C-alpha cells in the first residue's frame, strides 16, 4: 500500500459567497440539517481540541447537544482531561468532518461553563444507563480492567435503584462561544472553497474567502 497514491476528486458542489448566511450559526444550522436529512452516522459528532499547560494539544470526539446564538454546547465529566485543560486555557477548537458531502466546519472559540440548572436539565433527560455510566466512570483516569468498570457500574445501578439518579457534582457542560468559524467545501483539482467568519467587536461578522 502506498499512502501517497490514495486520492480522489471532490465533486459534490461548490460554495460561493452569495450562498452563505450573514452569520455562522445560521449557516451551520443549514449544513447540520442537511447532514441530518442525509442520514449520516453521528452528524453531531465533533472533534474537540484543547491544549494543556505545557502546550500539548489533545483531541477527542464528543457530541454536540445544543446550538443557539450563544454557541455550541457539549457535556462532560469535569474531572476529564479536556475539562481540566479548559480550566487553565478555555480556548479550544471544534471540528465537524462531514466526509459524505465533502464538507468540514471548524469552530474557534472560548468554552464557558454552563449553569448547574442547564447541566441538570440535560443530565436528567439522558437514558438511565447513561446517567449511571457517568457515575461509574472517573473519566480519563486509569482503571485496572473492564471488569472493575462494570462492577462499579452495577454498584451504582444498585445504589440508585429506588429513585431518581441525581446529578453528579463532577459532571458539567460548556458553551463554546465562537470567535471564528470556517466552512470548507471540497472542490475539483484541490481547488476547495473556504470561507472564514470572523466576529467583530460589535457582534457582527466579517466573511473572508480563503485560499485552498
């Protein structure tokens, strides 16, 4: 196998300035709806990139759980690596890779913690097994075996078997308030279409076309 020989053309359509919405949230909602309508697997999956105190980036895939004019919302264990890194540097990057329609969206912004009420509202809407898994997992920390993890899960299931599963005090969420958002549409001959929204001081957005 020669990796350098693996290539294909991008032919599913172009992107022009007149096709874009005035703000990136509206544009993203349009593209996300098209990904959902196309029945993609995990259309809300996004790569979250953070940086630790030594400047080392790390990435992981999480699911987008809410979107409005304020930004992009996800939830996590506050003891996880990403949450700990966001404590010291709340700047992060989100990446939505919609390969099937040759599109990408990259969001640059700052993560702001959600209120306890907002976190509780979402947590209590999750399936019971997902709630129990949140209690059972000390996310990002070592565990000796899957057997130990499952034992903890079953212990939590027994502990909360007679009532509502409460919100863990180590579980939270973030709203990523965007400062820049790039929309990428694949093009023939690697002449891709890229547009970057940049937030201005007054809250409006400038849009620049980028070279591919």
